[in-house]
C-alpha cells in the first residue's frame, strides 16, 4: 500500500471563523493505481491535494506515504519527502521562467544533491521520455502550453518519485493539447506509475480507472472513474 | 559544494537579468569602496614619497628650529616667544660639539618673484638663503655651474643658484650661467643650476627655487629671523650623541635652568616620519568613516532590492520549496545573491578606486600605491554588508509557504 489516509481533517481559522476544509477523509491507494479526485470548488479537493502533496499538514488524522507517517513532520522533513516521493504537475505548469527546459527539469535533482553531470543526463532522459528532446534549451516562454506541460511532467518524472500528483493538468490547455497530455498520463499509468489527478472535469475523471468524489470535506463516492464522474450521487452545481 | 556553485550561478543570473537595477543599487557600496581604496592608495603613496623625500636628509642628519616641525596644530604664541636661532648658534654648534661633522643654517621666503630684463616668474619662487654646507646637508646637486662657497658667504656676494623651473621661465633655451637676475629689485649673478628634483609630496615643486648665500639673503629679507639649523653627525651611530651635545649647548646659550623645557625643536628623519604616520592614520580613519557610511547606505540599497527580488520571485520560491528545497537552501540562495551583489559592487569600487588612484598620480605627480590589504578589506567588508543586509530578505524567502507562494502573480 503506497498511501493510507485515515480520518484526515483540516481546519483553517479565517477572520475568527473556523473553516472545516476536510472533515474526516479516509482511503488507501496501492502502487500503480491511477485515481482522480473530483469535486466542485469548495469541496476540499485543493486542501486534499495539498495534504497529499505534503505541502500542508492535516489538523487531525494520519497520512502514511510509502511507509512514513508524514502527518506530523516538520517543514524541512516534508521538503525532503516531497523531493523523494512526489512528482508535481500543476495547472499553471509552475516552470521557472528564466531557466531553460533542461534546467527546470533538473531542479528536483538539484535539491536531491546530485552532481551537475548526473542531473543533466537524467533530465535529458526525462525530456526525451515526453518527446521534447529538440527543445531542451528553450525557455518556457518559447514553448507552447502543451510543451510546457510536458516539461513539467518531465520534471515530475525525473526524480523517480513514488507518486505523481497532478492538479488540473489540462486546465490551461485547449482540448486537443489536453488530450495529448491525458494520453501521456495513460502511458505513464501503463508504465506502472502511481497517479493522483485532481480535477473538476467529469470527462477527465471518467478516463481514470478509479475516482474519489469529495463534497463538503468528505468522500461521497469512491469507485470506477466513469461511475463516479457521471454517477447518480453527483451533486447539483452550486 | 555543488549547492554553493548552484547558488553562485543563480546569483550571477539575477545580476545579468537586471544589470541596471543591480548597478544602481550598488552605488553606495561602489562609492564606499572606491573611497577607501583611493584614499589608502593616496596615503600609501604619500608614505612612500615622504620616506623617499626625507631620505635626502640622510640618516645622520637632524634639524634644529624655533618652530616645531611636522603636522598638526600647535600653540603659535608659545613658540613665538622662543629666542631666534642665529648664525652664532650655528657656529657654536660646529665648534663645540665633537660628534658634529657639519652644520648648515638656512632660511627661506616663499612667494618671491625673480626677473630679468625680458622675463619674470610668477610670485611663487621659493628663495632660500643658506650657508655653503647646505649643499651637503640638504643633499643638493648642482647640474651646471657651481654651488656658492665660503668666500661667497663671507663676502655676502650677490650670487644665486637657480632651480630648473625658474631657469625655464627666465632663460628658455639659453645658458643662464653668468647672467643677471633680479630679486626684490637687487641684481644677482647666476652661478649654478640645480639638478631637477621633482616635487615634495607631489604638491610643491622643488625646482621652483633660488638659492643664495645666507648673508646675502639676510641683507635683503632682514636680520631678525630665526634660522633652521641642519646638523650632520660624523656618523649615523653618533647621531644621538650629536643631538645631546647640541641640546646641551643650545640650552646653555639660551640660559635655560635644569628642568626648563627646551626652547627649540629637534627633528630627525624618524620623527618626521612618525608625525606623518600620525597624520596618515587620521586620514585613514576619516576615510574609513566615509566608507562605512556609504556601505550602510549601500546595504540599505541591497536590503531594498532583495526585498523586491523576493517579492518578484515569490512564485519561484514556492516552486523551489514544492520541489524539495529546504529552508536553509532558500536562505543560502538569497543570502548568496545579496553577497554576490555586494561583491560585484565592491569589485567595481576597487576598480574605480584604482582609477582614482591613477588619476591622483597624474594630478598630484607622485605614485599612488593601492595596498593589497585595502582591496582585501574592501571586498571582505562589502560581502559582510551583503550578508548582513541580505539575511532578512533571505529569511523571509525561506519562511514562505509553498502553496501560498505558488499562488502569487
């Protein structure tokens, strides 16, 4: 079991009022699985994504990632876990604008403390995997949206993490390019990667073997992607 | 180690990305460092020059005068009450001090005009009246003709030895020997020309002078003058003995009681150097103060620009943290950036300091020497400023929450 989430809660205090973003979420995920987390805005899926990505710690409950209890770790320990275990793919790509594609992909390896030569070799290999070899020396503003997201995916893959965590990866792309990226995810899934995809798009969730629906900070549905995405328990759009 | 190199690369990258902004930020540091480097170069150059110029005095020579020599303020009235030093004092020192080889007496008057029928100098010539032994004690070399001798002195002959500056004005392209010049309306025959001597401390030309026998000088400029007496001991080892003999003799001649302070001043080469060194320390400390002030100004510039930089790159910091950068790593990245920025300023300052020192050499006419320790100190201080003022913005960057930071525009 790669991920085990037990009764996770997360509360924020905003202007004196307590907001319950997660009200007790539990699920498990095995190695090699691909799951979508869906929900309307305000459902708690962003908070879930931050907790799963070790960018945020839960207020209560336990989060085991690859055998480590990450729910009580310090900032710096979490940074180490993120570096080793998680490959992020963001909606807005989050590439460093001043760096080339190659340097962007190298970044996780920089923080792993690898030597420049090895970093470069592995970054080239990762960019090759996403089909961007001819563009490795381009900066993000010289690349199309789809190419940027491929760079981001290469960056997520380069450190060989145990989990790929994608947040609306097609949200900023046109449908044709989005489709290419989804195909890439399918390939990665077949190659054995574990993927969590956070999205509000049912069409996207339907492509995943498994989907979890969050609503008001709780899991309201968990099953085959198609069933969850278009299922009867889907709430009305608020 | 590779982390350090990565940070260096990033820091230089930031500089290259915003060269103008970075340079403007650095003005304070540039000025501070340029001040220190050029002032130290000036002082060091002066020090070497003073040592060189004073070596004319020779290791076995000292001077006695009514006025204290050296630099700094002193109570003028107190010294004015002292008795004048006379030709008789000079003669007594030579006759009664066994350790003394030679004694010269001299006096001078600045701002004099020397003229011929056809030409006239500016009123800036330094006229020196001296006994013939001045040639040895002052280390004077005559390039052409001769220096005045005993007979010239005793008879008070109207003869002069001219410096090259005066010759150039009055006798361009001519042989001045035997010609007549006028000083204070009186005629003098030119009997010699001095070898070119350059300038003292780069400010006063030593060639803009005219030398005449002391007796002739006193008859023009008045007898009531206190002379400067140069005393040469028979050997450098006997310098102190000669000083003691001279002191005893002059005290007796001035009828001082035991316990009274000397009413004259004795200056050796060494004491001149010492008082100069005191002066140069004052200048050094003052320029150091200016430097510190500009460094603080520069540091505030760096603080400001680093805060801007952290704000601008909030997103970048968020991404770096999300990808596994620990706090210390982010702190080091931005601290390195601040230090590199400050060091670039320091380096530009050192360059400008060298430039100013070179300009000083050209304007003042003596070699300025940039001491390496000043360069090292400047660079250490500027990186220190970078670190001190860069640590707060860096700490702010390190504390950023990655989720919040990645959401920034």
